[in-house]
């Protein structure tokens, strides 16, 4: 499996399962409709990260997140030459996973009339709309994620049978990363829904824009925050890491 395909498959699994839990507890007449404790949602997203990273870690490092890829490149543990292909694979995988979730729950989408609920199964939105604070929340949440990952990853990407110098998340590392995502969601996710992953928000938001629904509320005015906020947090984490551990 090539790193590009692995990142695509891993991010597809992440979004299919992650978006799936939101759809399951939000859409009309599902078995779990109305069961929305934050612990359930944050746990499921953490487990979704575990599945995606565990399956693909040995082939691509299981980044599944442009912020992780960029952060590792900033500290010199991932090749900048591979960054564009990883980002494209992650975005396409996020779109595929979101679309699969939509198809899986299609009957429930059809009978759900609250468009805010429908949109929430695709992309994030702030609890209190304040762009400055929303950006700060996404930046800090992603900083914690990426800075923590720096101390978890290992050089385990195998390309053409050779272990490369590109660091990533392997099978062993996928569980602590999942726990990290879980605790970030529980502790810091209440302000913006903790996208902490540009592909996770942008890909599904694009799918929501494309699906045939009336009265869509895509909210592109907010859409830049879960993209640039996480990227800024990843770069900040990389800069601090380089200062502390030159």
C-alpha cells in the first residue's frame, strides 16, 4: 500500500466512523437519537482515530490530519516533499468518509428537517460565534494535539521495503494518540466542536455543499477557522519544539 492510498483510506475510516457517531445521535429516528452525552461523542472520535491510524500507520505513519503532517515537517521529522500528496490524500479521504456516512444514513437524512442538525453531522460550528476566540480555541487545541504527538511518533514508515526517516504513528502509537484526541475533546472541545484537523472539517463541508438538500446552511464565513486555526497551532507547536529540543 502506498503512503497516498494509506492516508486516503485512514482518513476515510476516521471520518466515516467519527461523522457516523454524530449522525447516529443527531438524525431523526436512529437507534441512538437523543443520546448525546459529550463523553460518547469524544470517545467515539478517539476510537475512530485509533482505527484509522492502526490500519494505516505502517504504510504512511497514520497522520490523517494536515496539521500533524505540517507539524512533523516543521520539526524536520517528515519530508516537505511528501506534504502536498499527504494533504491531498487526507482531504479526499475526509470527503469520502463523510459521503459514506451520508449514504449509510440516507433515510434518516431524508426525514431530518432541522438543517442545523444535518450540518452538524458534516462540519463543526462554534457554540458562541466569536471568530477571534473560535480561532484561538482551534489553534490551542491543535497545538496540544501536535505537540503531544511529537513525543509519541516513531520512524516507522516503510516505503519500498525500507524504513524511512519520516516519522509517523504506527500500531503501537495509535492508542496513545487516540487517548490524546479523546482528552482534548473532553477538555477543550466545547467551544468549537474541536475540529483540530483541517481535512476533517473542510472535506465534509464540501460534501455538504454538494449533496442535494434544500435550505443548506454551509456557513463558509466560519469555514476558514477550522482550517487555518489548526494549521497555526501545528506550526506553533513545531516552533516551540524546535526551541526546547534543538
